[in-house]
């Protein structure tokens, strides 16, 4: 271990990042920036070719940053042989749900690939979000079988990613990094490595604790968002302005944290991570995690509620959804990012189209050619497009969506983010 710690401290360690997506690419850039030799491995040859050409598809990594990383020695590759002789390998691959069941196939494949090149004294770190027990029960046996080494001969740890796409206040560098290992020496190595990348690390007692940290954080958000989403439906029927109530409650300096309603939850985290925890609890204990199940039910219903509200607004204008022109402002799952994974906007667009609406989408952060498969026309944020729509649905509060422009030109607006509250407009907030 001493040799590896020294190579970490003097930046001579060879670092592999398996998975060059929204988590892996920023980590690769940071590791390159502090002086490590970094190989970014991804199974997508198309993605690797784009990265090698200086094209970034991750909002938190600009083209300039990527080009600087390439110049400093960052090497994107789809060739497993380029992983040989690694000192540190980080697994940052997707962990989606398939029919309510965690799909860890990407972790399994990454583990099998890395095991072929695992040497005594090297370290593997899992970052992908998963249920407690994955590192020791799934990844460790894969590494041992594939390398022929025992767990005493290499290091293994877990460090949950905390990257928030588009957040300029809390970045990879200044967000505390939870670290762990399968034993004390592994934890020391994992902690030493991330201590070079970030301002503060938070070591915990086991990999299962670290795995639970990520799920706890996102389950907390998921449940509280479900609370205000359901309140949004009740408050309207009670003729109470929930947005003002939330703002007033937020003045309390203790015992309250502000959450706001919206058209649903998106991204990899909220629609997926709590279900990982519920699946683990139910599978091991045979007990349903009722808070998570209820939060899932409320948040998954929100796109349907938004469409129902839209239909009611059009009806009051003596229009039906069928045949109406509806413009969606925002297709990503959160403001000022191109990340469209699990976006509720996609569900809303499809529901409206199924009801006969002529749907168009405006999202300045998503390219029609390089973005998600959108089966609706993509338009620019222009006064003419706002005016041509029978109804404008503001689904994502991108900075580019000028509230005054929306208020001036849109005929009718349903603002699901309350971002138009200071502008004059014809319509309603969620």
C-alpha cells in the first residue's frame, strides 16, 4: 500500500475511469487536471471518437476543458488493452432499473474487464449508484475470479458520486466526497486518491454504509418532492397559493428545508435510486418500503396531472387538446443542463400527442441531432413560436426562457416551475 500511496501523492499513479458519461467524464477531467495520467474507457466507440475529437456531450465539461485535458494526456479509449498496468480504476457506469429490478450488468462487465488487468496492490473504486452490499457481494467476487487474486492482494472501495449537473455553486471539487473500503487499508487508498481531487473527504466505516449514503440522500429528496407535489394538487383545490406558503416557510432558519413542486422527477437519481433501496429492503427483509412506494406513486403521477391541468385550461378557452398546438419549454430533467435522462417532459409530450395535440419542443440545451430521440418538432425560443401555440407549458426553468418574453407573446401558459411569478402572463402556475 505504501508504494501506491506514494504514487498517488506524487501523481505518478495510472488512473482508469470506466464509463465516460455525466459522472465519469468530470472525474477524468479533474484527475487529469491535478496531474494524473488518465485513461477514459467507454464501450461506446462513437462516444470515444467524439471525445478524442474534442466534442463534449456533458454540460459540466466544456469543449475547452476537454481539449485542455486531451493536451495534458487524457486518453479516451474503447480498447480494453489500454487498461493494462493501472494503479487506480474507477467504475462510473449506468445502473438503470429494468421492470423495477436493479440492472447491474454494466458494473458486472466493467468488473470483468478490469479484473483481467488487476495487479497486486492496485485499487478499484466503484462510484455507480447501487444498493448496500453490491461492492462486497457482487464486484469483489468478480474481481477475484477474473484476476486470480484474493481480496488481501488488492484494494477495493466505494465512493458514491454526488455530481449535480448544471450546479455551478457545488461542483465535484467543493462537494464533500464520501469514501470507504472493504478494509482499513483500502479505505486509506480510496480516501488518499479522492483527497487529491476534492477539498474534503468523509470516510465511513464500510462500503455498505457508503452505498446507503447515496440512496439516503436521494430518497430524502424524492420523498420531500412528493410531499410538495401532492400539496400542489391539494392547495389548488383549497384555493391556497402553495408557492407563497413555501417561500414563507423557508424563512424559518431551522427545522425546514425548501422543496418545490414540478412536473415530475427526472435524471438518473430520483426516479431510480429510491427504488434500489426499496428493492433491497423488500428482497432481504420481505417488507415494503412504504414511504418510497408512496413517493413513487405521487411523483410518477405528476406528468398526468400536468396534462390534465393543460386540458382544463384549453377547455376554458373552448379548445380541446385534440388539434391544439402545445409548446413545451424545456425537455431536460433540470434547469441549465442537457441531461434528459428520465425527464418528465418526455412523458408529458407523449401524453399530449396521444390526446391529439400538435406538440413542439424548445430546449436550447439539447441538440436535435445529438440529443434524445424526440418525436416532436424542435423549435427555437422565439416570439413567433410562443405566439403560435395555443398553450405554452413551461416545464424546465432554463435561464434562456425570458419570463417577460413568455408573458408578452404566449396566448396561454401553464408554468410548472413558478418561474414567471414576477412577469405578467395569461395563465396559471402549477
